[in-house]
C-alpha cells in the first residue's frame, strides 16, 4: 500500500528515505559485483569494463553510450548452453540484437528467437542458420510468414486461428512443410510486472488451455497438410526468479500434451517437443537474487520428469528462452551529468536530482515498468559522504527517470560520468527518438580493445525519413 499526500507523492511521509532494501553504502565509490558484468571493476575510481576505462571510451565516443562486455555475454551464453545441455536454448532477439551479437549467439551454440521481419533480417544478415531460428509474434502478416517459411526457419510459434490459416496457405503456396509449435496460456500469474506476465488468461498471447482453444488449435494444425506440429509452447513472463510458476505451467501444459496423445480424449498424436519459455530474472539492484542456469535446469528438468511420470508420458525434447538473462547484465550505459539540483520539500526534506544527457529515450523501462536500477560515478573517486539521489533524463516528462533511488557521493557535479549497470536488455532495443534524441552507440569491449557494433545516430539519420527536408 502506498502513502499519498494531497500535494503529491513526493510530500508523503517517508518519501525521501528510499526503498527499505536500499542501505547507505560504506563506500559510495564501490561496485556491487552482482549488478555488473564479470570484467567490470574500479581502478583508482575509474570504471573499467573489458579492460577498457570507461573514461577513455567516452573521450572517443561521447555520451550517452552503451558498453557491452563481450566476454561476459559469451560466458552467460555458454552457462545456459551447458547448464541446459539437454535442451534447445533460444536467445531472445527482442532483448537486444545486432549482427555481431547474432553471430556470437550462433558461435556459442544457441538458437535464436525472433518476433519480427526486422529481427529475422538481422539474423539472416549475420549468417545464422535459419533452421536454428524460431519465429514468435501474435500478429504475423502473410508477407512475414511467407518470408520466414521461404527462408527455412526452424519453427514458427502460432498464436491465433487466423495465423494457422495464413501459415497453411503460405506452406501450400511454397510447396513446403513448416514446423509449428502452438503457444498456449496456462493461466499462471507469474510474480512479475503486469506488462511482462504473459501466461494469465486476460492478455493477447496464445491459446487458452482452460477454454479449449489450445486443443482446437492443435487439431487445426494437424489438419493442415503443410504444417508439422512439433509441440506446445508456454511462456509465463519475464524477470522470473521463482520456479514455482514453471511447475504449475508445466503441469497444465503436459496435461494437454497427454490429452493430444490420447486417441480417446484427443487426436492421438504424440508431440516430440515442448517449450517451457523462460524469462529468467537478473540483478538490477541488491534486492534481486537470480538463480544459476545449472540450478534452474535441474529444477525445471525435475518438474517435467515428475509430471511425465504421473501422466505416463515419455518426456518430450525441451527448449527454453532465457530472455534478458544473457545480455541484460553484460551491458552498462554511460552518461554525463549535466545538472545537480537540490529541491527543498515540505518539512525541510531535500531531493537531489542528478540530470544526465540521456533518459527515457535510451532506457524506457523505469517509466514503463517502474523498474529499479543502480548507478555509480564512473571516472573518479570521492571522499564525500553519500546522499540519496534520483537520476533523471533530459526529456520533457516528469516521469523521465533513469534511477529512482541510489546513494551517490555528495559532491556529484556537472561533468561527472555516471554508469548504470544491467542495461543490456530492452534498453537499446526499445530506444526511441523522443524529443528527436539521437540513439546512442553500442560499443563492445574485450581484452582491452573496443569496437563499435552500432554507431551513434546522426542528424542525417534523424532527417532521412522527413520528406519535407
């Protein structure tokens, strides 16, 4: 329950104490290792990632800029590949994708999940084997389906009766057979934000198991001569830490799997595969405690094995989608502080606003999901005591917040570099040109060297689609 005040939330009792989990640090210069990529550390106050000082990157590339730790990304990809050795592991293109990252995904032995023609284009341009690509989406058009089938994507996850008809027509037109999975909603309320919980009944994705639509979708796919039903797909949400949700979902999906295999209760077809989704959580702040991939694999495998024994089923081939868990912790965003403003509030309280040269155009998650982030001063050490600060962007929105609450050195000042960890997922991929901002570059670092994966947008890029110019 939140406390309100007629003058606004900032005037409510306790509003300036910050969240209960956020404690004043003994040293505001120190990093919390769990929030940063594996190579990130401080050296005499300077943040170093991949062997490269962030201040040196800024001298060459300016700010804002995304910094991607290649070794960390690859290590996390391998951890899921090896931890889920008996599964097919699909990297989520929607979290972050460019041709270099698509190449890393392929080199580390992962599959790739796309959900748009643009993501498919990047994957193919990067040389990803189409047979290792899965295609998602709740509203795939006829041209999108045709291109995916013609390219030879490994599987298409169908999401509506209309799509089944479209895909069947496309397969017939191309004279081919397309592997298909049916996305189902298991009625699970995942412990995450409403907008990223995707298995409850009242939302746009999938076919409801409870209503019978899922079984009907299976029947229609089986009836289409150009479609090859591989199995059921379930996804309960994103930023998930608790495996209990997967247990409930697996039980309900496997019951449907058994019904499909039963010639009396269903069509009598044994499906060889099942996708459990994923959306595993990462540490954005000290309140987050993610589980290691190997432990997740053991828990999920045990859940499926237990349910299969109870139903008398042979366990299907499993696949998972880690979501943000690979790229999320591998990237940080670096900003330059422009202003520091101490705002006096009722009762003598003071709110310290630290304004940076980016904001909701490069990280919408705080505004969209009420997400929490951390940050650190990146290019000097300070002996000043910590103050509770709010890091905000430069856009014309009161909700343009980057870090809602964090302790920073009390002498934080214009010109300081400030770095925000765990920005690899859904930051650059959801970036916009709001207020005609230019989207930042993505700079990969490894072994003391840096290279640009995505360059900074220019004014020419901004005006390229403006036909009045």
